[in-house]
């Protein structure tokens, strides 16, 4: 007798359906882990609740009916309050979706409710796919797709089983919400053993292979579908806003940059087409702050307006450098969301390209690039021929400064005494010379400058070097800073105290000292340095690399970089000798974090940044690979043909002929022996995989059925009686329904012999069975 594979009962199908539905809801809720949405508390509550009812399906019955009746009014009221209080539609929709998933996940469901669960989860996954480029999304979409397909299969099997045999475990029309259904009491160990017993691993393997094929075909379609230029995020970014890090905005207070340094996550990744051009210590410029007032650094209104009026939708931003005659170096930036709308660059460039059209703001004299809105996802852009020498050319600043000073009335000096609130703020470029308004503060700054210069008239570069050394001698470095109490300017009080400080205080102090000495100076915030990923060869710039430094006008052609913080190279006017393999060697990172981050950059390079240009490059490389393979195959075949020709041209003497005849005879004998002896052995080993027709009884019954059909087709009457039906049961039926095989075969032979003469089968032996 054949051993039938056990099957799940209706209750067990409901249990599997409940398990898959809960896992589906959990996988959808966990999109919050990589979405920059303020829904962590709600996602945590949903995870705990869904996990509890997943383990104990009888828990939903303990909820009172009033809770079910008030659930949807509460959810609707929460959504209305959320939209009203945050004024952001998309985050409110995501939180609404999580609440609906939570309610559906902890309630007993019918088929319609299960389908709603899939739709709600699919919404979160789709939003995540549009608004994020996280590598976790690739994993989640695979898990969600596999879970959804299995869930739909179990729903179909459950519905079919209920229609064929409706029982007490069925959910149609469904038990009351406060009544525990029969299937809800699950013994998980026993259920796991039942699943293992009913699982057909061969079928499961085939299903897994089909899933892999679907993923491979999807990847092939992804690579082959033509690319179109679409605006970011299918307009979903209009319904969500992100706030920049305070240290990378148009206004900062002391401590804002240090707050960013507490985060160790990667903020920026940079690919360089020629790693030998990588600088030792790159300074990634983002924000220029020219105005100072009472411990606050900000971008003056004139510079902000210049950025605003320059906004345009474009994929290409021309720089200030002419296109180089030689092949340029390409710098590809992958800038994470939530950092700033200001894009980091190291200096002048010839061209900047985005993957898709962006609203871009550009200030050429400051070498600044900014997006009009805060990006909601990673921003990728490529910069051609980016300069890293620490110098920003600006031949127009000197004439502009002199013209502004001549136009200013004599009774409105840059440094005017009186109340800070009542004093009008100077306009750019006079903001680069702005000092605190208190007479005591200005007198203290004058004394500091005299101590630095000794009364000598110094050039800007020499003053910068001396002032940086003076600050390093008076102050140490510390992230924990306690400013002295008092009503005077906080930076002046810090310089008088001799207490340690961080990069913002060193930078602000140097700015005031340089301005007091008559040198226009501005503050730059961005990132300094970064680690070189040794696995995929790119810069990793973390938030811990956040930094502030200065730029000083040299009085002639532009601005040079000054980093007055202890441990930095104070003055940088050139970067000769600071690029090449030695620069990379100093910053190589081979940690496990770097290995994991290398996977992310591969995701960005091959998937996220897969645009039309990359698609064409891939097609070209595939053509080249195919051509190389064809050439190599032709060479192999040509060499093989020549070898065969040489072998055939050799003299065919008797020993050689006899030897090859012996080899052929040996091969034929081995094949015959395998057919006679080896094949039955192999057949027995793999007998479990033989088709139904390989059974000797079924095969013999099939031969009798063929003979009966042949006699009938020839027009001869066949008096088969009941033997025809018995032969069909032996051939196609299960073993439980079989009659005695040998008795059926004897009856079949007698029926064939009785009609042998009309068919002309007098030469037949009747032993075909």
C-alpha cells in the first residue's frame, strides 16, 4: 500500500494563516527602522502587540466589544489631530497605516481583512521604496514578497478546504470578536512538527528556485528597461519635510557642530575615479557664515538672497573652472538625507551633475551649492575636476569691499558703540569685518592682536599662522566647555579665560582676531577628513568628522583656508605633495563596519545610481564581454580543430588501428554492461523518483490497455467485459482501489485470445505481459 503524505486540517491552516499574517504585518511596520519618520514609539507598541497575539492567538478575544467599536473612531480622530498638529500629510498617513495594521493584526480576520492587511503593508513598503535608498529596503522587499505569496497561497487553501468541508474552525461568517475560535489554541511545538511532517521539501525547493528566477528576471528587467528623467520621489517629497543638522544650517550657536559629532553614522560617501588624486585631509565645504553677533554665527541676508534668486531646475550645474584639456577626475558623492540642504564640495569645479532634475541654488563667488528643499532621501551627484587646494579665487571681493566702504556714511562705522539691539547690522561684504559692539570687547581684541603681531604690519598668511599658534598656546582642546560668566561677548570672555574649547570656539576666536587686525574673515562649516574604505576604494565621511574652520581674504586674489583648532595644519594655501597613495594609506579603514558599508556603496552604485548613462555603460561592457568570450571560444575551437587534424594526419599503421579498435570495443562493452547491470541498480536507488508508469504492475496494465485500444481502432469487436475497468484502476488508480493484479491479467489474456483470429494475431504468443 502507498503511504499517503499527511495534510493540514482546517484548524491548522487557520493557524498557519494567522502566523503568516502576523509576520507580514511585522515586516511592514519595521519600515520605520530606516524611514526618517517620527513613529518609533508607535512602531514599538505595534511590534509588542503583534508579537504577543502572534504567540498567543487567544488574546484578541479578551478585548471588550467596546474597544472594537471605538477603534476606528479613535484612529480617525488620531489621524485628524496628527495632520493638524504636525502639518505634514505623509508622516501622518504612515502613522495611520501603522495603526490600521496594528488593529488588523490583533483582530480575528476574514479573507477580506487578510487582503486589507496585505494592501496596508504594501503601502508602507512602496513609500519606503520611494523615499529611501536604504540597503535594508532590498532585504525587506524580498521578505515581504515571499511572505505575501505564501500568505495568499494559504488563504486560497483555507478557503478551498472550508468550501469542501465547512467545519467549526471556519471563519465564515466568523466568530464573535470576544469568542476564541477553535483553532486559536496553538501548541507551537506540535504545530511545528506537523508543518515539518506535511512539508514536501522537493516542492519547497522548486518554489524557492522559482522565487530566485523571479528575482533574477526582475533584475534583468530593471537593467533593460529604458531610463527616464523623473523628478525626485514621484512628488512624495512634497508631503514630507526634513530638518537639517543645526550645525549645517544658515545659523549656528556654539555647540551645534559638537552635537553632530556625537553621531557616528556615515553622512557622506565619495568615489574618486583616480584615487591617486585623493587629498590627505579633504575639507568638505558646506555653509559660509559671514555674520557674527553675540555668540551666534549666521549667513548674512544678502548671501541668502543671492542663493534664493539663483534657484533653477536642472541636472547640470556649470562651475567656475574651464573644462580641463586632459581627462578630468570624477568625484561621485552620495550624500545622506537629514544632514543639510547644502551640498559638500571641496572647492572650485568645472561641472556638477545630478541623477535627475533638482531645484539647485548656486553662489559662484562662495563656491556653494544648495538644494532648494531639504532632501528626503540620499542625494547622488558627480563633480568634474574638483579642486582640493584650500584656496577659493575671488577677484571681485576686494573692489566690492572698497566700493561698499566708500558708499557707507562716515557716521555709520562697521564697529559702532552702543546697544547691540539698537545698532544696525552691516551688509555683506562688511560683515566679514564685523566685531562685537562693546568697547571693552574691542579693546581686549586690540590687545590680543598686539600680543600676536608685536606691533608689526603682517601679511594675512603670516598673521594667520601666528594667531593660530597663540590660540594653541593659551587654550587646550575639549568637547566639554564651560564659558566664564559675564555680560560681555562670550568668545572674548573665553579668550581671556584660557579655558579649553572645541573647534567652534577656536574658529570664532580666530575670526574675531583676524577681523580686529583688518583681515576679512568668514567661518565655514562642513566635514574634515574621512576614512578610506579599503574594500571598495571610496571615502567614508562620518558625522564625527563635522568641523568648523575659517577662510581669510589674502587682499589680492581670493580666500585661503585657516584651521586654528589644535592639531590641524593652521594655514593652507596649497596642497602640493598631499595627494597620492600615501594620502590614502594614512586613512585606510579595514574594520567590519567598513566591510558592511562597502555593501551599501555597491547598492548605491549598482542600483540607486543606475541611470541611463550607467545602463549604456553596462550594455557596452556586456558587448565587450560577449565579444571577448566569442573570440576566446573561436580560439579554443580553432586549436581543437588543428589538434584533430594533426591527429588524423599521423600515419595509421596496424598497431594504432588495433589500439583504437580496442578502445572502441571496451567503450561499447562498458556501455552494454551498464545497461544490463548498472541501470537496474541505478533504477533501484532512485526508485522513489520514478514516474507512475515505472511500476511493473502499472506498466503491464498499460500494455494490455494499448492492445485493447488497437483492436478497437481496427474495427474488431472486443468482448472485454469488466476487465477494461479493472485494467484502468491498475494503471491509474491508487493501490487501495486495486483488484488482484494477476487475476485481472489472466482475464485480459483470455479476452484477447477469444478474438485473436478475427484480428489475424495467430502468430502472437499471448505473452506480452
